């Protein structure tokens, strides 16, 4: 099959729209016609560097679509099924899946090169094998996925908003609820109010936080977070730290979730200043390059105040449990999805979508295939 998709040929370049060859699905693999793909900041990081990975690579990992064909042995989905992609495949059998940590499943070892768990690549470009970012490649109209990366959803659910369930919604929601362990009565600070951060706000509200402080320099994002339940919003972490102490009656935030577009030592210092005794600092943000993500941790303060620093990948969610659950919550009016999409873009305008994101003009951009 031939299809069109957005490819990064090397670091530091923009996405190039090209014609691709899509391989036939092999054992345990699924051919999907993508309908929508979210413009996640992780794919913007990919544009700058891909540590441990390879170029060229097809971008996109937050997507939804329809199954066209399945390979031998596939039992969880069938042609015609509507699916949401899981950018972290979950095999259900490895050590991590077996202990309830499917977000770090062994099958995800090749997300940076896009090689399927079977050892094949889903695409060919000019005869050369090509991977899809996070073993998905949602910026291509058609792609081949592992069965472990396909989460079936009810056919009546809108595929456009369902795409956000592939990454931004569970990553943000789970960062507050699962990774941060937010409890009723907590004071929570969310640093960064983009596509992931606003869902951390939703998660903190759902978990019963009495105060949720959103931090972002962009006024539009602060105002939007307030419509999702943020009780206070401020422009910088210094203001948030002071406010957290006031609202907690002197102690500081119980949970701080860091969801900025680019992690840095400065961001870490500001987030740490918000944290109260016994609090949890959740690091969900990434840097453009690992060397830029080095942060300082005051060991003395961490020990004396019993701070907990928790990394969060996919919000510590289980895709096969949490994606359907979050979809049901949205159906029942307990979770906002529709208003998260700020703008929609055809494939040819993908780079403009990321320029709009960098300018702080979108909560979530959505790529519309077809």
C-alpha cells in the first residue's frame, strides 16, 4: 500500500510530506487507516533530537483510526474496529505488565527507532525501511501497528477527540492521579498548562484537590485551565510557591506536577520551591535533548522534608484499562475532551501547527487525515 505521511529526515529539520510504502501486517500486527493525530510536544522534541533512535522517521504517536486488516494471530481487534493508539505498547506478559506497570512494558524498547516488536519496520521510503515514532507513526495516513498498541473503542465515540486519549489526556490526568497520588483536600500545583498540563488539572480536580494552582506565562492557557477547575492561575512558579504556602496555611503544595514544554534546571528549581513537607514532585516534562534535562536536587531538603520525586511516563496509566475508562468519563460529562482541541490542520499544514504551538496559541492542535 502507498500512503502519505510526515517524515523527519534528520534532527533540526521540519517535517517533510512524502509518499510512503506501508508493509503488509505480519503476525500480531494491524493495518490502521489513521483519522486524526494530536500535535504532541514529544514530536516537537523528536524534531530536535532522537536519542537512541534513528532518522528518517515518521512522526506522530497520538492518534485514532479504523482497522483495515489484521495479521495472523491477532485476536483483540478486527477490520472495521475503531482504535486509539497506545504510544507505549503493552504486551500483558512481561515483568512490568505482570506487576501493573504496563506503561514501561518491555515491548516499548524500540519506540525511538519505530521498529515493531516483531523486528520489522512499518514503512519504506525510497526502498529503505522506516520506523514510526513510538512504534505508531500517526502522521501517516496509514500505518502498521503492533496489536499491543491498538486499544479498541466503541464505534459511536468521535474519533477526533478520541485521539487525545492516546497521550495528552491520560498522561496529564494520570500524572496528578496516579503518579502524584493526589488525595481529597490536597493543594496541587501544575507547572505548564498545555495539552498535558490542562489534563493534570482535570485529574487533580477529579481526585478531590481543594486547591489547584495552574502556572503558565500564556494568559489564554491560564484562562482555559480555570474553565477546567483550576482554582487559581499565575504566570510563574515564584507566585505559585507563595500562593501554595498561603492556601496550605503555611506548608506548601502536596503535589507539584511539571508538564512544561521543555524541562530545565530553572523549571525544576521553581517547581521544587512550591513543594511542602511530605510532598510529591512529578516530573512529566522532557527536554529537547537529554543533556538539557539535567536538574539539581537539594538532597538535604529532600531528606529532611521527606520529598518524593516521581518520574511519570504516560501518567503511570495502563492503556487498555485507562483509555476506555477516560472515554466513559468523557461520555458522562466528567472529563472535558472537545474543548481541548484549539485548531485543526491538514497534513500539509503540520509544520504550521507546531509553529502555532510554539507561539502559545494552542492547547492542542489536531491533524486531520483525509
